[in-house]
């Protein structure tokens, strides 16, 4: 018999006056990966008013997320509410690809991922697709036990599943539209991975995710991407998001090559309540992007 381990949030922003009666006009945004879980909610005024961030203990990271989540959900006043206007779930999984809308066929979703991965999906995974307003689809892998867990937890809700990169693309697009520069590079950092999203002349032209170990290797990857897209480092406005600080080695390394480098800000179109004032603006861009997705879209 496995012993459940109590998990407390590493970051929590809460609104005392929120109650279950408001949930039917509010949106619950969940993001889950092998070693992390976080969620935020948009209240009936479309203000982001609640955020909790959890890191699974090392003893749990070898177990599927579907087995680690019940102890976290139990007793949580927000996650226990069963009826919401919408529930959006971002899956931070290792496989995704973007397919132009005119080439996409839903029945081939598994094949797109198999081609990208170089092998077939295992039996406990399936391919999920999300349609972007810009005219392309994100196809990504999800686990049957995890999807079943959310369906059982919220049986009366229609759930919208997206890949984490879809939320990042949404946030990056919102940021790009308000910047005077026309070559905008979003760099999202998390635990030895980086997601690179580039907009040029208000169009998304690149999105990919890399693993890295050394700051020098990552700088090389970024410069290689910029060169392959026929751009110059001095012409690109680079914005840093996620798990990075001004004291990180990678920040120091990137300042050597990217003259227009800065920490990102909260994307326009999202209002944060006062409790978020102590959080770095760049930290939770993936959750913020999830909150900015169109309503009732992408199913």
C-alpha cells in the first residue's frame, strides 16, 4: 500500500472572498506535467484572482501524475468545485507538433506524432489535437490515465485539453501585438528545457522546445535558430519568461549575444488582482496564456 504524501504549494495567491457560487461564471485553468502542477482561475469579471503552484516530491515523480494528483486535489477549496463555466487543461508533455490547417486530418493525429517522435505512441498514450485561431493545429501526446482522472473529477464538464506550447503561443502573440519591434523572440525556461517562439512581422514563424544542460549549449541553439530564420541577433527583441532570474548563468551568457534582451511582462488582455503584485511578471506566462485562450474553442 502506497503512503500518500502531503503536498503544499510553493507559491499561492488566493482571494478570500471567492466561493463556489461564483464558479459557474469563472474559468479554471490547470497545467500538469510529470513533476509539477499549477492552476489559476479567472473570476466572473475575467480577472485572474487565484494561483497555486506545486512541485511533486521526488518520491512521486516516478509515479504517473494521475496517481499523484488525488492527494493534492483532496480538500483543496478550488479544485473540489465541480461546476465551472470552463475548465482548460494544459499538458506539459514531451511530444508535440504544429500542423497547417489545410493539411490536418484528425484521423492521422497519431501518425503526425509518430513521425515526429520516430516511434509509435505507447498504449497508455493518445494523440490530442487543438485548433488555433491562426489556422493551424497543435497535436500532442496525453496519457489515458490522466485524461480519465480529470474526466472522473469533473464528470459534468466538457474539458478543453491543450499542450503547454499552445498557451505559450497565445501569450506570445498577445505580447507581440503590443510591441513596437517586429522581430520578437519569447524564451520560456523550465528545469533544463526551453521553449522558443518567434514572431516576425506579426506572424508566428517558429515554435520548438529543446532540452539543455549547459548555458553555452543553449546560447548556441538560440543563435542557430535565429540564423536559420535569416535574422540577425541585433535585430531580435528577446523576452525571457519562466524559471530564470538575472543571476542565472544562462542570462549572463545570453547578454553576450542578444543586445535587446529583457525580462517579459504580463501579456495584455489579462488583469491580475492585487495579490499578484509580489510575483515576477515573467514567471507564470504559460498559465496566463491558458487564461487568454478563446472561450469554448479548440475542442
